[in-house]
C-alpha cells in the first residue's frame, strides 16, 4: 500500500458546503447532482467534504492527481463494492465482475479479458456493421420530416449488437420484450442510486413490482439462453462459450448457472446502455456544431469513399474518434463512481478517515477550468495527440482507471465510431425545434426527454 509523503504536519479536514445532521449535503445533491458536485468542486477545491451520511464521511475528489491516487496508486485502500452505488448495482448484477472484489474479481477478470482483446473485437465488426445497416434502412423508411427519438433507436441497435456479439443470439423476436424490460430496471436503479434510505426491494410497492417483473423477464431470457447453449453443440467462440468452458484453476469447477447469469447480464447491459447514451449526445452536439460536422463528414468521405467501414479503417478515422472522446468529456455515461477508504489516508493536504465514502465524478473533473479552456465548449481538437500529451492522465477518465479500468472500452469505441461513420455518410440529424434537452444523472447520464430529431438525407444511395 502506498503511503503519501507527509510534507505538511497540518493535515486538515477539507472544506465543503454546509450540510444537515445525519444526511450531510445529500438533500442538496439530490436536487441537481451534477450541478451541485460541479459547484462544490469550483467553490471548495480539489477535495471537498460533503458532510456525513450517518456515521460515514463523504468526500468529493476531483483533481486529476488525486483521482489517479485513488484509482491507481493506492487503489488497495479504496474498495469498490462497498460504495453506495455499487451496493445498488448488486440488485441487478449479483456478484459479477463489475461488482466483485479481491480474489473473486481477479479470477473473473482473467477469465473474461480474452473476449475483449482487439483481435476478438475485430471479428465483431461485421456483426456491428450489419446491425447498423439494418437501422439505417429502417430510418430511410421513416416519414420525411417526422421527428423520432434517436436515443431509443440507437439503444435498440446497441442492444441487438450486444446480444449477437456477446452471446450469438439473433434476437429480433425477443428484442422488443427486452427493451421493454430495461426501462423499469433503469428507472429503479436510477431512483435508488444516491438514496441511502430506501425500502427493501421485497416490499411490493408498484415500482418494486415493475422492477421484479422486468428482472424475471431478463433472467428467464438469460437462463433459457444458457440452457439452449448447454444442450446444443453450437461452438460460437463468443463470450458465453468462453464462460461455459471456463474452469477454476484450483478446483476445476465450471461456473454455476447463477454465476453465468450474473456475468452475462453485466456484459449485456454494459454493452449497450453506456454507448447508446454517448451516441445520442453525439448527434445532439453535431446538430449544434455544423463546423465540427463538416470536418467529420470530410474525414469520413476521404477515408471511406462511401463504403462500409472495416476495423482497419477505424485507425484512420481519427477525427471521428476525437468527436466521440469530446462527447464523453462533456457527457460521460458513468458520471459518478464511488469508493470506500479502508484505512485512514491522506489526499493532498487532507486527512481522509477510514470508512469514508469517496465520490469520483468524471463529469466534474472533465470540466475543471484549470485543465480545460472553455470547459462547456464542444471542441474535438482537445483530443489531438499533442493536447492529450499536455494534460495529466486523469484529467479525462470516462472509462475509469487502474485495475478496474473498463473491460469493454475497445468494444465501445469500435461500436461508437462505426455508428457515427455509417450514419453520417447517409444522414444529417437535426434536433427537433423546441425539443427540451436536459441532462439527467441516473444510472447513466441520459437526456431526460430523449433526443427528438429529424433526418435529412445526404445521398440517394
Ligand atoms: C461508452 C461506453 C462505456 C463507458 C463510458 C464505460 C465506463 C466504465 C467505467 C467508468 C468503469 C469503471 C467504474 C469504476 O471503476 O467505478 C467501467 C467498468 C466496467 N465496464 Fe464499462 N463502459 C463502457 C462500455 C462498456 C462495455 C461495452 C462493456 C461490456 C461489453 C463494459 C463492461 C464493463 C465492466 C464489466 C466493468 C467492470 C470492470 C472491472 O471492475 O474489472 N463497459 N466502465
């Protein structure tokens, strides 16, 4: 465990906004979490004391060097699954990779890593482009000038890709049902994520019932898929096959159906929700910044000349990637991560007691004026290599950092670049006039009222 050099004998409690007994700043935070966290960092600095929730002290840590310290340099002292948000996620994911710790986490990560290597992702490009082409066809047949919710449409295509790519399931027939199941689950988790005082899920109030029914649908689908695969002789080389073949190094045991279900559900949800959210924001930003859109179009035309992109092309679609990166700076889907300090520690000049809750918000760090000029402006050039090299590594961390770095980053970036390159070849998307656009910080950072847009064809092909 790293111990920071104690350069000052005067370790203090960090400053912070005034709070209330037992609930700290939570009531203020719940009103508008993003704005409250941002204002707190701007007013009080790199480490902010957000009061105490019950007996647990809460700190917002936003300076890139301190984020690095928590996620990477002294990560052993900062447990992931004890945090408030992760306890809630266990309701869905059970003990899966994303919400496990210690030896169990290490074993699962080792098991799954090969499925996310670049070579493996390369083989998924055909699946991705096929699903995106299908979506473009459907968009072509929408009535001209009629607005539609792009965020729903994009979520559907990323769900389709996740099912096919990760589990080789052709899910057209099942898709509507699964999409329907996701809404109540998303809402349930979003409502409870920051709330410490909540009814146990077993109490049958309507929102809990809707959540339980939706989980039942999702679980039934997943258990059926596992059984079909176990009984058949299909060898897909997909994630599900790898998980079924995996054996514990010591005991030689295979994963139980419950363990399989937990991993599958985490990958499935991780595979579609986060990327879909970023893509909806990308179309919004492009509709507002025509000079960026023109530059994007020029790159796509030059690299692709009208054809469907391949994995190799993605290396050359540099500006397309920069557009995605800049979108994730302003709208990081995972806008908050929490950790719990195991032992008393020192961050910067401040003392952090054991068992404190640490809030890490990429949304906040990505907008700190000390590291970003005109933080609210949309400017993909910030991700030109020389500008990236001039910033501290953790000024930007949409995929997290350290050993718990997102396992699906290459999958996600590939999927997002492909969607943008393929759609931008065919359509310009315009925000429907007067459609309200407001950030909503829930399970991910969505647009509260969806993203109502109209299509303009760029070519007849
Ligand atoms: C734009 C897309 C995505 C974003 C912004 C994103 C973001 C993140 C972040 C910030 C973390 C770390 C959380 C923490 O340390 O507290 C994480 C972890 C994780 N992500 Fe992603 N993710 C994305 C796509 C995906 C995809 C496509 C998958 C799977 C198919 C995935 C699966 C996971 C898993 C399993 C973890 C936990 C890893 C571990 O703890 O070892 N993510 N992601």
